[in-house]
C-alpha cells in the first residue's frame, strides 16, 4: 500500500471506519450462509460425494457460528473489541482461502467450521463497537448500514454463487471474501481507535460449557428437523439435549453474579420486547425467503438463477427502507413505524399465497419489493429501540444476546415453516413440470400453508409491538432531536411508572 493510500485510510473518521468494517465483514458472513447453496451440486461432482454428504458443508458452518456466538461478548470486553473483531476477520479470511483450496469434503467441512466460528464473533463484537461509537441520538442513521448485511447479503448469495458456478468455479464462492476482508482489515488496523476494553469478570466456564453445545445442538435440530424427519433419533436426541443444556444454562446463569450470557437484561421490558419482536420478524422473513424460492422453482419450473433475480427486489426494498427509516421514525414515531410496517408485510405475505404460474413476474417482484420495504422499516426501528436504554459497559453483552435471539428466530422460522410445508405436501407436486398454478395438488396447499405460517410469525411480532408504550419510543425520539439534556429527562420519564389519572 502506498504512503498516500495509508495516509488516506488514517484520515478516515473512526465512526465511518467501524461502519465500513462492520458492513463489509457482516455482509460476507451473512452471504456465506447462502452462497454455497447453489454450488453444492458442483461440489458433489468435483469431490465425488453425494448431495446428502455435501449438505454438511452448510450445517457445519451454521453450527460453528452458534458455538462461538455466546462467547463473543466476554471476549470483546476482556481483550478489546478492535482486537477481537480484526482477529475474527483475519481467521475468516484465512479459512475462506482454505475452503477454496480444499482437496476433499472433510477438508472443506473443517475449514467451513473454522470460518463459521470466526463469523460467530464478528456480528456481536462489531455491533457492540458500533453502538459504543454512536450515541443514542445518532443511532437512527445506523439503520442505513445495518440493514445491508442483514437483508441484502442472503439475497445476493445465491445469485453470486450461481454466477461463479456457471462461469468460473465453485471455489470462487470462497475466494470472493479475500479482497473485501483484506480492505476491512487494513481499514481497521489504520483507522480504528485504540483497543478499548470494558470491565470483564472471569470467564464463566460453566455457562460456556452449557450454552455453546446447547445452542449448537438446538440450531442443528431446528434447521435439520424438517429435512431428516422430526421423529428421527438423530433429531430427537440432539434437540432434547440442546433444550436440556439451555435450560440448565438459564437456571445457572440467573444464579451466577457474572454469567456468560447476561439474561438479566431480559428483565428490562423495552429490551425484552424489542428482542422478541426481532426474533419473530426474523423467523417470518427467513421462513418466507426459504419457502417462496422453493415454490417458484418446484411449482412453476423456474430456474435457480431466475428465481434469485425474482426474489432480489425484496433486498432492494430493504435497502430503500434503510434510507427512509430515520425520516419515518421522526415523523411517525418508533411504535407506529413498527406496527404499520408489520401489518403491511403480513398483507404482502398473504398476497404471495395467491401467486400462480401465470402471474406476471413483475407483479411478484413488486410484492417482494414492498415486503422488503416494510420489513426493513420494522427491522431498523426495532434495532434502534432495543439498545436505546443500554449503557455502554453492557453493550457487548446486549448485542450478543440480541444476536443469539436472531439466530434462534431464523432457525425457528425455517424449522416451523419447513415442517408446515412437509405436512401440507402429502404427495409430489403433480403438474409442476408443466407449470400449473397453485390450485393443483397438495403441494400447492403445502406452500400456501407455509407462507401463511411465515405471516403468522409477523402477526405475533405485531402483537408484541402493540405492547410498546409511547413513553418508551418518545424517549428515543427525544434523544435524537433535543440533545443530551432532554434525552436524560426523557429517559427518566420513560423509566418512571405511569401516573394514574
């Protein structure tokens, strides 16, 4: 790198730097969860393995993310967010190179596990750095950054993966990470401030030994149950063990002065409600993104690449929402933005049930664009609300717990909606090859029921949003528009008990 380039990076505002680093790293982590999906067949052919064996490539990644996620908050506080974040990105980059060079399925799975373990640290540690760098009155602008990796990356993953498989090689699905990660590492080393640490107690080994395997087994059971069968011994045993580990972790954490997972944060009503809304929204959104592309290919005979292009407007809607959300919150208030957005998204999901083989593709794209635009408002406003009353020393634990809930929500959505789909499809989709509409066969009813189940998750999130109080959201807006003194007074009023008339 030239002296001019180095000087330019050093001149970057640290707030701008952490936004760029977080968006770039999280974009790759989120994209890597989906980019390999369309490359599995090519991997099978080159490495001479069956599709069932190749599926472990994605499972290993998701389980590894779940294993390290509970440890992220403590590591960031103990060793400093900058050091942990950049170390995780470096490991993620090295593992990506090794995945591209993998000579066997076992090697590929091993490197994917390492990649996922590093990715599990990036989200909560990076988000904690973000919210420590930006005071509450400036956080509404962060929605423009946060929605990009959350919404766009999973949508573009299959498109980019399909392009690489068709034109180059499946190995480029991993090599694409290297230049972006390299820029993020350089920017972090030269532009981020010193490695500030937060007060951290001794590591809660009991909590780690319970939460890491418990969370990983639960994610595995939820993500694979509809594929392998909920009654299979593998899923039953793994799921029960995961639940037992998690229950034990919750009981012990509530009795431990400094637990690995600060579950006491859930006693704060605003944080708890925002987290549950985010969980249900994530379940509905990821469930819809799972089932609708399947329906579009299975019933209507669309190609994988064409389906990816058809569903991509949902990501464009989320991007547009990230630009409009701060203005919408200022004009309508956080509570109204969330409730209106969820209602509109439910209507869109309902309309997707009516899509048929002869439906104009541009109408489908318009529906997905509107769905992304409305859900983007909800996602951004909920994130703004969740951390509005969290103090900086607890931000690492708060963001990590929030990420855990989102992961569980995503897995829960795919599990429930996949099970509804499987239960509704009592036979193979007759006429699928001929492109018949949704009125034909039990498969169509299964897809309809699955999309309605996704809408039901949004309905649950909407019901939770109705429990928000105006005092909660008024405090957030006051911080943004009236300055520190008014913010302190608004926060005090928001925490005070309501005065009876």
